[in-house]
């Protein structure tokens, strides 16, 4: 889902510099239809899509970093040691 109602949506609409990208008529029609449905310009809609893609890529990088941690058994061993302290009966005190 594209977050078009965020505070920054439409910020770049007021900028004077624009350019043209070549897309198929089918893609253009889909972009225009979805932009209209969201009450924004096609440029704002496309920018929101690119922002969403960039965000998704950042999460891919974060997941890859966490996966690299999984290869380091020290992390999991230390976590298991800390989890074992949950059974030390301190919450009864």
C-alpha cells in the first residue's frame, strides 16, 4: 500500500523542474487510475511507489544483517544463557 496521505506527500509537486519518463500506455493508464483514486497527481503517486520500494530495500538489508548474526553462534548462545535466567525464581521475591 502506498502511503499517500503522509505529511510529505505532494511536497515535490510544487517544484518547477519536471521531466518525462517513457512507459507503456498500459502502465501510464494504471498509474493515472491509481493516482486519481488516491487523489494525487501521477508524479506524487510514482514518487510514493519509489519511496515504498526504497523502504522495502532497507528492510531487506536489515534482514540480511540479522541473518548474518545468525551465523555467529555466540549471539544465540548468549541469548540462551540470558533466557535461562528467567527460571531463577527471582520473580517470586
